[in-house]
């Protein structure tokens, strides 16, 4: 198996494609296969090498969105783990309105 020379670049590409899909289709309606398809040639295993789950990808997406807004993002990361991805996204959007 070939070793990825640019793992950070690959991780960023996964986040970018995922963010686009989450915005277009919604988090709950985006599957890991949708993300694989959007990456054009990257395998599902490669995605799981970088992220353990779709929820973990969501956290990376939110990290990117909230870059520079550390206080708000810290509060959102400490949300109840029982919340669904959709509930977390709604909380993020609500927080961004204030």
C-alpha cells in the first residue's frame, strides 16, 4: 500500500468535501459513501484512517468554520454527547446568530 505523502492535505480535502455535502444535503442525509464519491478516487478506508466517524468529520468541519471563534466553539464542543449531529448543527447555527 502506498503511503500518503500529504496526510494533512488529504484531511483538509475530506473536510472541504464534507462541508459542501453537509450544506447541500444536510448532515443526516450525507452518507460516508457520499463523501467517498465526492472525493474522486479516495477510498472509504482512507477516510476512516483520518476520521473515526462522520461525527468526527463534523467536528473538523466546525473547527474550520469556527476558526478564530474559540470561546463559542469550546462551548459547542462541550455539548451533550447525546445530541444528534443535526441537533449539534442547529445549536451551532443558533449560536452564530448571536
